């Protein structure tokens, strides 16, 4: 599937503006592209006990799953600091439940509005040897 990483990062940047982060003040947005071409966004939502906080990627994938999507083409992540944030281990594992190791992961590392600096990984680079249905059966 052809897609523009810049547009996906722009959607993640827009989503981070809706983050609820009264404790860390660290805004994160994610944009998840479905194989059908739809884009679902999410932002981090903090809770006073932290462990109940939701990550931007979790919110985006949950919204897509609730709409019946099960196949995805790419994900982009951005923070308010434009520091190249990558999905955490928990979010990587969640993505791996539905995505192949070749899933492009676009990380926003720059302030350029029209052409942000994007660092690209694959999901397999970020989380090799994931827990899967196959590994659970061993």
C-alpha cells in the first residue's frame, strides 16, 4: 500500500494536541494506517496512578479494532518535544499482535512543519522475537 509518511506524522502531531497529560506534561500522538486506507489516531491519556494511563498507540489501535480493522500498513508516533519517540515495549507487542515485522514505524524527530525529519524503523527491528500465537504453543 502506498502512503505518505509525512501525512501520517502530521496526523500524529494533530492527535498529540488532544493528549491528557497533567502529570508528565509529555504529549504523545499516534496515527495508525489501516490496510483499507483509513487513519486512526490516538493520544496519551494519563491517570494519577500512572499504571492506568493509556498510550497513544493503544488508543489508536483500539479505535481501529473497534471499527473492525485487523490489518495495518504503518504507524507514526510524535511527541510535543519532537524527540524521535518510539512505541514502548508494551505498544510494540500490541502492534505485533496485528502487524507483521515489516510494519513501518515512523518516528517524528524534527520541527519541520512541511517536511518533518522522520526516522523509520520496522516493527521487527524494534521488537524482535515477539510473543505470538506460535510461541505460546511451544
